[in-house]
């Protein structure tokens, strides 16, 4: 990151292209310098659109690297991932 600050909100939208049934988890994790910081998730019970909008708090310094990793339980495939993270500069 070019300046210090805090990630305060994450919004993830995706579409389920395959769902084997039951309740499966769609999740997004935020990493800082390759170290897990926090995650958000949603239980999904059928194919269709998924939307996650959650408050988070991940502080970072200038020069830190942030990464968002999207994952699913086995049995669910997702496509068309969109991620928005709100940053507040310190």
C-alpha cells in the first residue's frame, strides 16, 4: 500500500455456477504481507447470485501488501467475482 491506513469494509459479489446441494460456504479472506488477518463468509444453499457485505478492521503501514483470497467449500463453483474494499487513510 502506498500509505498507512485501515481496511474498514469488504463487499464480495459472485455467481454460483455449480452447487451440489446442502449448505456450502463461500468466503473471502484478507491477508497482510501473506499473513491471514480476517475473513467473511456466507452460507449458500442453491445456485445463483451471492453477495457479502461486512465491516472489517485491518490496519496496514505504507509498504504493506494486501491480498484478498476467495474460496468455496467442495461442491460449489463460483464465477464473476467482484471485490470492493474500503480503505481509510491514516
